[in-house]
C-alpha cells in the first residue's frame, strides 16, 4: 500500500512536520549526512539564565517541566536542533526487541546509526494516540524522506511485518547540550553524581566522557526549561564540591544549523484534536 503522509498540528517540543504512515511508507531516494561529532570547545554559562525563577522548586522527573507546551528556555541557537525520529506503533503482541533490531539492521545497511530518544519529543497529538516503546532518532540533518525510506526497508508495506500496526515519522525539536566540569578524578565524580541520581531524574538518557581532566555529560532529548538546566548544573557542582559557575554549558556540536526558539510557532493545544494525530480513522 502506498504511503500516507499527513502534517500534524504545531507541537509540544516539535518542529513543523509530523507524519503517520499507515503501515510503512514508500521509499525515498536521497541519502543524508551523518551526525556531527561532539564539539570540544565549551562556553561557560556561569550567570543565571533568563527565565529562571529564583528559589522555585523544580521537578526532576524527566519531561515534567514541559507539560503541554514548550518550556521557558533561553538556551537555543546551536543548543537546539531539529531531529527526525521514527516511532513504531506496535500490535499488542509485538516483540518490541525484534522491532528495534529490524530498524537497527536497516539503518546499518545505510551507515546510519540510530540513537535512543524519549517519546516526550513527539507531538502531543501523537502521544494521545500512542506512547511508543520503540522510538529512535536518526543522525543530525537526516530528513523525513530518509526516515520513511528506512522504515520501509525495515518493515515493508502495511501489514507485511508482524507486530507493526503503523509507523510515525516526525521532525522534532531537541536540546543538544554538553555540561562540563573539571575534576582531578572524573570517574569518581561521575560515580558520585550517578549515585545521587539527579542526571537520570532530570535528563533520562545521557552520555558521559572522562577525557581531559573533566567530566563531560552529553544530552540530546526533550527541551529543558532554564530551571531544569540549572538544577542539573547545581547537582553536578554539588557532587564536585564547587560553585555552580564551575559547570560549563555549551552546544554538544558547533557545526550545523541551530534553532531560534523565539521564531518557532507556539505549540498547538491538543484539546479536541483527533486522537491519532493524522485524521485517518482507519488506524
């Protein structure tokens, strides 16, 4: 069956395009670039960012400062990126591990590494329809057409792959951040911070690096409010026994194109929207 591609309403953390494929879409032809390597240069942000409410309590559960709208954030430009994601709507008896392995195999054939990402990056209209347990982010600068092609390679046409009801493809906004703090023993500091749990509570998925006499934390995921970013910096500083100003914040990569959040449309209300997010009651 041919591809059905529909544009969703403006989104919670999401850029303009959101699509649902009834099954998986017909392939598109063009290959795309891979993700840029993490940047080594770091810019300090010791000053309090705009929009932070001083003394305000911050929930550290991942995504809870977002609600149904975009969080107040002054960290944009190269710290905010557009990423294309594939979210699988499985059948009730699906083997989720097998579905993810299918995506990974198809991506490997194209030299396109996939990364885990939180479902919270999706349009709330899609999330009303399904909260996917299988969702992946394509490399930076990948296109929705490439995602459609990848989904088609992994799962074939509608109804041809057991366990897949249909697939959602979306272009979303994510924070792409790097936190860095100097330390004489970065490994011990990472263990101390991990035991406190603030990074897993606030960020969910993140990566750590212990190079160059510093602990570096990389995060790519749902947009964070300024208050939550400061809570992460404060937790890292507390673990190291230093002032919060010692925790530097920078874009995870200095190449490519960033996003000006002030120029982005406000997220649309989901009240009254069709539950599937694509207007096709056949799904």
